[in-house]
């Protein structure tokens, strides 16, 4: 049985994901299943933090906050994130 790796194993793979222009990605709402381009969904709460809401059901898709100690990203409202191919 394979032993799990620690989170550092994701540093390389995720650096290729989160350097993309995320506003062009399509999110699928975990609540109602609606697909929406990030740039077209509503964002609330700036500048203290950001909440991206589903235009279909109003559920929070994504929450992001910056504090002196961390940048926190909560994506539990997203069932799928589809990112356009490079180039
Ligand atoms: Zn929804």
C-alpha cells in the first residue's frame, strides 16, 4: 500500500493551476449545478474579503480573505472548476 505524501507534494502541480487567469474559468455550483464563468458571477464583501455567489441560487461559491498571517481560500461551494487550456 502506498504511503501518503505530505502537502508539499502539491506545490509543483498546483503552481500550474493557480497561476492561470481564474476569471476565465467556469465554476459549477455545488448547490444547484449551474455553470457560470467566474468573471460573470457576483462578488461581495470587498475589500475586507471576497465572496463569489452563484447567480442561480445565491449560495457562496468561493470565499477568499487576506490577513497578515495567511491568504485563505474556501471553495466548498464549487463542485467543479473548469480552466481553459493554455494557449
Ligand atoms: Zn447555485
